[in-house]
């Protein structure tokens, strides 16, 4: 089995990090978090509860913004939605896998 080209892996990693940064900016803009800088949102920190402190209304607004920007639908009735929206990292991974835009 051939190992991946490091340049290709690095390129994917950069694109993934760029998506995480873009998602952080979307969170701040869509939820009007005037007192939060996108760079201060920890990628692995929980978005809800003790982490960023988002609530169910924020979840709805964020899911609509994600669908509008990337074409990824997040449904409340999906059993996995809590895991998907657990952190910037998990949400970005889901967007990268399912994006249509």
C-alpha cells in the first residue's frame, strides 16, 4: 500500500483548517456574537453548554446559516445532530463530507 503524498495531505489539512476558520466566522456573524472574536473560538471546545454557551435557538439559527452557505442540512430529528454540532471540529468535518456548495 502506497502512503499518501505529504503535499496532498498538507493541502487537505490547510483546506480543512480554512473551513474551520470560515465556520467560526459564520458562527459569530449568524448568531451576532459581538463579544466573541472568531479566533477565540476553540476548535475542539463544545459549542453548547460549558463551551461557547449556545442554546437551542442558536442551534436553529446556525443550522440555517450552514445550510444557506454550504447546502448542508442539519435536522433536529437526526439522532446524530448533537454529535455533529458538538464543536467546530465535528461540524466542519460534517460540512466537508456533505457540502453541496
